[in-house]
């Protein structure tokens, strides 16, 4: 591999497996509330509880995932987690009761949480040091695109066929393709760290990044409400019965444009500034979405949220990596994902609760407020917090180039 080649073969494999991982998972996300209502007559509050189960499981496994990825053979950890993730999709087909479905959905969060940590850490390993900031930004495009496109595909298939079982089997096949891709990745040999303690708090959660964790949690809360309840909100509050697929497609366009624009800033090392632009765009999008401005506001908010999150998330991921030692890459990845998922879980529960006892409009009003609080925190404190704790690039290096 050339020392500075960004788009190398192994990076493409990791990007592909990550795309398939998130595509398989999120092709079902916006339709599960509809499925639970139609199949099991679950009320809104119960839907929120069932859907948040996987987030709880993911949060439980993520701290240990970071430690395991930093301690053991990363490829073996990745392929094992990805295999379990793939096979769990069969459980959705066989779940005949609401309780069984809740159990399957919750357990599915375990391999999902572990595989996302392992895959993102492997992506860092196969990137040349000189292109790491830029590469991390592009890497996030794979899961952002999947999270934006997959719901559109799922909604289109559902409207065309009316069959949820077809979607479950399709998700299983896509996950299998991702597993095959991940199993073919060849990693550089890692340098052993002499004298590193086997167990310490910083190998389960990156304490140096605590304020950034709080900030990303607030942004995750907003994404959790939006991604899970946008379809029902559009139908019940705005009268848009078939626009969710287009919403996610516009969101995807925003994400792609933001990644392409933001990668140049990341290459120049302008991490905090790139994140600030993203935070501002996202805030405008969530406020517009919650305002109930009608169909034009619904779709314009999708573009703004895509432009925002497409710059904010990779910038904050680089922040987490930037305050971590090279032997803490797994922990840095697990820490931002823990924080994001904690926010998403709170968002799913809060959205379901507010929708049940107030309205979906109230749920998205609270979401916009949370986004504004997160934006204020980022601009006032988080950027300076990062600059004070940022490690020099040399601290994060030390990888060899020998392939396993």
C-alpha cells in the first residue's frame, strides 16, 4: 500500500462492510413502528419501549467492545460480531408475539454495537496516517448514506408489496454480504504497547472526552426522534402520506454534499470549525422541521439536517480520536458511539412518551430545543475543550504496514 494512498483496497472493503451493516439495520427502522402497530396493536408508548431495547443492549456492549478491539485480534473480533449480527435477522421472521419481537430487537443491539466499534477501528488501521482525518470523514459517509438511503428503500418496498417479511429477509441477505466483505479485509500489524495496564477505566470509556460525549449525546437524541418518528409525524401532523422516502433521499443528498465539502476542511486540520458549520446547519434543519412549516419545510429541513450531520459527526469523531492515544482507538470509537446511542435511546423513549401523552409536534419541538442546547454547548465550550486536550499527531502513530 502506498504510504499516502487514501482509497486503498482494504479501505474500500471496510467502507463496503460498514455500508452493508448500517443498510441492513436501518432498512427496517422507520417501518418498525408501523409494523408493531399493525402486527401487535402496540400503542405509541409501548412502541418507544420496544424500539429503544436495542439501544440499551448496544450501550451495554459498547464499552467492552472498545476494550476487546484494542486488546485482541481486530479482524477476528469483527468477523465474529458481524456473523452474529447477520444471523439475528432471522429472528424477526420467527417472532410471533410482541414480547418475542422485543427480545430479538434488544439482543440484536449486542452484535450491532460491537461490530460498529470493530469496523470503525479497523478503518482507522487501514488508513495512512497522513490522510487519517480525511479518511475518517469519508468513512462516516458509508454509514450516513446507508442510514439515509435504506429507509427510503424499505418504505418503497413496503408500499409496493405490503410485506414486512420480505424486508426482514432482504436485511438478512444484505448483512450476509457485509459479513463476506469484512472477512476479506487484511490489516496492518499492530505495534504492541509495552506496560499498558490490562484493565483501566480509560479502556472502557474515554474520560478525556467527557464534554464531547455530552455534546454528541444531545445530537444523538435529535437523530433518534427524527429517524424513528418522521414517517408517522409526516402522516399525522403534516398530512404527507407518502413523502418519507423522498425525505430520506434528500437527507442523503445533504450528507453526501457535506462529506465532500467537509473532507477538505478535515484535511487542513480544521476539525472544530468544520463541526461548527455542521452544528449550525443541523440546528436550522431541526427548528424548521419542528415548526410545521408544511411540505416545503419538511423537505428543506431534510437537506439542512443532512448538510449539518454530514459535517458535524465526522468532525466530532476526529475530536475523539484526536484526544486518544493510538492504543485507545477502539475506546475512542466506542465512546462516541456510546454517547450517540445513549442520545438516540433517550430520543426514542422521549419521542414515544411525548407522542403518546401530547403530540408528535410536541416531541419534535423538544427535539429542536435539544439541538439548540447542543449547538450552544459546542460553540461555547466543546471546541475549546478539544483544543486543550488534543494530542499531537505523533502520539497517535506507530502502525506498521505488514499485512496480517
